[in-house]
C-alpha cells in the first residue's frame, strides 16, 4: 500500500493523477494487474502473462538492447497508471537516448502489434512547461518530434507518445489519454 501511496503522491505532485485516482484505487489496479503477486511479466499480443522462469533470467520476456531491457505492454492506460505499472516491475516508462534505441523500440512495438501503434514513453513536461524530463531521471537530450510538436495544445499536453502520424514520430498528448506503453530499465544486477 505504501508504494501506491508514494507513487500517487509523486504523480499528484506532477499533476498526472486525475481527481478519481486515490491510493486505494491505484493499489487495487496494481493488484489486479499482477494478480497480487510479484512475478516477472511477459507481454503477449493482447494481454500480460505471468512468466514462471524468472529465476533463469534477470528480465524474462523483456527485449534487450545494449545494456537496457524493454517491454511493450499492449494494455491501454493513462500515462501515470502506465508509469506505476512499470515501477512495480522495477522499471519506468521507457526513456530514449539515441536514434538506434528509438528505432529498436519502434520495431519492438511493430513486432508485437503488426503496426507502428501509438504508445506512451517516459517523457513529460508536467513540472515545467517546455522543460522535458524522463520519468527514470535520465537526461533528456534526444528527441524526435513530428513537425509542429510539441505544441502543448490547450495547455494540457504533458506526456510523450511515440509512433504518432504517418511519420511515426513523437507527439505531446494529454496524460489522461489511454494508450499501450513501453517500459524500460537499465538493471544494475540480477
């Protein structure tokens, strides 16, 4: 329960929770997702499946790119709920630092869905408009915005989606929208 309270408090601090997000609701949601367990996850085409081989591999079911691991989650959630989902797996919404990582993540999504599906990544400017941050705390220096973006439409677009438009680039979007997402981590040890 304390994890959910802390996560919701952090999200409230960044204006990412909606008025209906209460710590109890987030914990119920997290428990529902993980069936009250702490098992590693493997993502299928339409739902998340428990992976029972966790002891054989650090991040079973996750895709490795360099020193990082990524997981596409084909379940639509708000940006804040997606971040909580990733944090329960000791990860964050994915940060992207190079064109190669960006292409890798796009291809991960395409392999899972058959198309370049729009999805959340970990970028936000909720703390200060036009000052972008990654939810994992890494430096924000690579970006691939579609023309005219970010535009913070109506002052409400604080989170980043990938695979936007026919160019499959980035767009800022209202964080309450529900999209599938990509978790990413840089595990320190197994």
